[in-house]
C-alpha cells in the first residue's frame, strides 16, 4: 500500500541559491499528485528532496521535515532506506545498457541481497506485469538488453525496476515527455493502475497530462508552492491569480 | 504573454457573440415595437432576421467547439468558452421569442381591436432591459452587474403573473375579447421567457468571471 507524505517548512539550497522556500504539503496516499510550474520553479528539486536525492549533490542542502507514514525521512532514516521506500523514474528512460531486461529489473534487488534466483525471477515477472510490459517481453526478457526496447518500453522497464524493490511511493519526473503519444497514454494508464498500490507524485510540463492522471495538483513558482488543491479545482477555477495566469498561458 | 493567437481567437469569439447579441436584441426590440405601434411591417423584419440568427448560432458553436478541441483551454478561458456556448443558445431562444411575439402581434392586428387592462409595454421594457444589462455585464465581465439582473427577474415574473390573473378574468367576463386576450397572454409569457434567458446569461457571466455556479439558487442552498 502507498503511504502519505507530509512536508513541513521544507527549504532547499544549491550553494547560496535558495531554491525552495517553506514548502508545506500533504500528499495523500494511493493517489496521483501532479506538480506543475514553469522551468526552474523548483518542482524537480522538490521531488528530489522527497527521496533525499537532492543532498547527493555536495553543494546542496535541505532543511525542514518530510514524513512518510509519520516517520521523518531526514532524521529517522538512512538515505538508502528512504530510496527503498520511495522509488523514482526519470524523464529519459535509463536502463542499464549492458544488462538484460531481467537483470535491469533485478538490479535493485541484488543490492539488498539474500534472494535466490528463483525468487528474484518471480519478483521481476511480477514487476514487469505491474508495469504493463510483461506481455511484450516475456519471450525475450532474459536474452535481450534493456536498451533494445523502444523508448516507451524502456520507460516501463524503468518503472518495473523501481517497483521491484516494493516501494510505497513512486516519484515520476516528466516520465512521458520523451515519449510518443501512444507510449504516453500507456504510461498514463499505468499510473491509473498503480495508484491502487502506490502513492504517485508526478512532475509534468504537460498540463493536460496532470489533468488526466492526478487527483491533486500543486503549482510551483519561483521556489514557492503557490497553490495545492484538487486537480479539477486547479484547472477549472484556481484560487490564485498566478496559477490561473500560468495554466491559461498568460505567462510562462 | 504567451498563447497570443489563442487569446486573439477568444477575443474574436466574444466579438461574434456580441454580433449575435445585437441581432437577438434587435429582433426582440422590433417585436416589442410592433406590439406598441401595431406596425406589422416590423413583424416581417423579425421573421426575416431569424435565419441569420440561426446561422450565427451554428457558426459560434462551431468556433467554440474548435477552440475546445484545438486549444484545450483551462480555468477562466475554459469557463469563458462554456459561457459563450450557453449564452449563444439563450440568444437564439430570445430570437425565437421575438418571432413568437411578432406572430401574436399579427394575430392581434388581424382581429378586432379591444382594450385590455394590462401594461404589456412595461413588462416588455423590463424584459428588454434585463437582456441589455445581462449583455453589458458580459461585455464588461462584471459579475456585480450580472447579479443585479438576477434580482430583476422576480419583478418580471410578478408582472407576468399579474397579467395572467387579469387576462384570465377577462376570458371569463368578456368572451368577445377572448381571442385577443389569449394573444396578449402569450406575448406576456414570451416576454417572461425573455427575462429567463437574460437571467441565464447573467448567471453565465458570474460563472465565467467568478467560477461560481449560481443557477437555481445553488449558492443559497450551500
């Protein structure tokens, strides 16, 4: 099952650049939450703070609290443990090119160790099924490289890889922006399916995509969370003029 | 400022609707004037204007549909296009009411003249004023002005009820005037409908600008 995320007074810096300002947000469990905003508004930095990836950059710094199911990710958990519970999928599909499809999905499991090959295969098959890729790769998954797949398949492979370690939250940073419309709709259908088991946070520049997949939407601008509300409210009658100006294309 | 072409298209859609509004308003004014002056030639003008109003209704709907499909508008732009589609339908119905009134005026003129103790011009002025004010609220994007139109509807409804009471008594007491009383009764009902369409237009202006649904006193119930 997915878990809710509570963010309070979150600030993030790169060196002296203050990127995120006092972000407070309650991301509901087992729903898709979309984050929108112009380039450089801080939305990608924000999701990278959710799984402690922001701090992997030596000049980056974070303050405030991020709680997953009540546990503080920064004070009560190691970064590796955080990333086991909060998986991430990036804009460009990034399968390991020298590994087979199976090995790609199994790579996260190998890091944890202690699993027999048979168990690993079962988990990988289940993850590929959940990522709606199994039917397309079931005859080739142990022979063919992950890089031999199409872009849309590679992205679903990356989703399967993230799901294999059984996270509670799946962060998706522009997961469909490099994909054609058919692959995009497969990813969107998948998000709909995955909500039953995971909490989804998706960063997107495509506002129609946000409107299609997410129950809740947050609008970021200049490092501030301007508005966070039900997606239907944001796209039909936002409370803040800046949100309205952005989604109607009056600036940006 | 981005999406310049889209916002120009919205401006053009608004202009088209204002042309449609002008045509519908002229039709209802002419129908009222025909009643007031017993000038049947004005009834011909109303009948002639109807096909143009219908054409314009289809053209505006098509433009709005194209913008919805091609531009996927959001928030105030989405509400604006929905409001335009609904106001467009109301204006077409105002045009239909004008035709109905002018047909009744023809019947009235064809029959023997009778004096009836009802003030149709006052009801007509009020209904026409509602249409004008609702359209002005649309032009200005002014929800406060639209709210004032809503309050006028009660007055029009009351005038119509008063006409109804008076004329039903006439039907009983003066059988020789029944035909003419019936025509005037129908004109009053048509004018009351015009007031209803103006009310709808005003509600759509409020929805467009504020995002609030005030139809059927929803706001009061919540």
